[in-house]
């Protein structure tokens, strides 16, 4: 049986943000704040230990407006800017990742989620082995729409230690029966206040779930309503009226929420192969940031522990909740 290969894609900015807000201020003797760097490493080390990946790719947001801002100038307009002390820790995280021989990807005009979506889409097509499983390591749930039989999301649930592995079944359990592929339409209907995506004014989470369970997709929902089908007549008149009134807003919201899989990325899976790193170099960097407690927790290359020859699922031995 051909062994499976595993790819971890890191949603770096989201983990850095989560770590910064989850951990108390941690400073070096020079007064540099490094709590986000420390929290990022805790998550990174745990993911390596749990999954023993063959490939790792780290994605970052590019510090410039994206195509979504061009399409909708109010996109993320209500989100307050992150503290400068958080942004100052991003280069430190990159320095550590590069020392671990982890490839870094970012692209002007695109968010890290789009880079993640593109890599997850391209990875199975850019390698000779027929089996590769992808784990997206993230600090939020935006990437759940990318889940499929070969892709799961390892998401921080609380702080930086409570982590959950989402697959298709857990998505259905969390979202009232919706599949990962329906989460995009779900957000198009109910909106997303954190990103200032409007959705359909007046449609909440429960109504959005009910509509999608009944009609399957946003496109089919509007097709049935505009044709005034028998199925559409089962929807309350007020809801039908609301949907028709905000149709343009719904489809705009869908386009804003959709994670792109076609970012113009120079991606080569072989370059993401996780190689042995220079332990002395890593130790010096950890000492520079005064992370002495992490020196004995450096991830190891225990390939024999991966148990991939049996063809089992990569998450089968993990406690999901």
C-alpha cells in the first residue's frame, strides 16, 4: 500500500493574533514583547507532535488592501487595528519558521486564507504520490469551508492549548447538519460581523441553516423563490420578501466570504518538504527570545510513529474534542 503523506498549512496571522490576546504579556530582559511568538511556538510544536508532517507551509497576510477591499470598501471596516506590539512580533515568527526550514507564502492583494485555499487545492496535483492529507492549522473557523475527505482543520478553540480537529462530521454537528461546502452560503445569508460582511439583513443563523437544509445552496434558493415554486411557497412570505430585497447583498457577501483557490502563487510542494533543521541554530534563537522552557520540547522527526502504512486516517488516534 502506498504510504500517505501529510501537509500542514499554517494560518500564521490568525494564530499570532490568538496567542497575543490569549497569553499575558511576556517580555525579554530588553523589554521586547514576545507572548505571541511564544504562543505560536506552543501551537506549532503541538501540531508537529500530533501529526508528524512530511510537508509544512506557513501563510501570512500581506500588509496591503486585498481584492475584497476593492470589491467592497467596507470590508473589515469595523475591525479595530491590531496593536503595534502584535505586528512587531510577526517578523520574529518568520525568523523562527525560516530556521525550521518552513516555507513561507504571502501574496499582495490576497489574504492568508486565499493562500491556504490555493495550496490545499494545488498540493494533491503537484506531487507524484496519489495520497496526501492536508491539515490546516488556524486560529479561527474561516477555513472550515475548505474541509473535504482529504482536508481537515486543526483550530484553536480556547487560548492556545484547547485545539479541535474539524472534519466533515464535526462541521455538520456544529452547524446543524450543514456540510463544509454549504458554509459559504451560510455566511452569505447570515453575514459575518467580524469581517463586516453584510449577509441578508434580517436573516439569522437558524433561518440560514433551515433554508440551506431545504434548498441546498444560495443559487437554488433564489431560483426556487423567483420561480415561486411550490417548495418556495413553504417559506414564510416575510422571509421570501427579505431574500428578494437583499439578493444583491447576499451574492456580494458570498463573493467576499469565498476563499480563493486560484491565487497566482509560485507553489512547489517539494520546497515545502520538512527537512532536518539545525538544532543549534534553533536553540540560539530560542535563547535570544528567552524561551528556555522550549529548549527541551523541540519537535522530533519520528517518522516511524506516523503509522501511515496501514492506510488509516491521519487523525484516527487523536481525541477530537
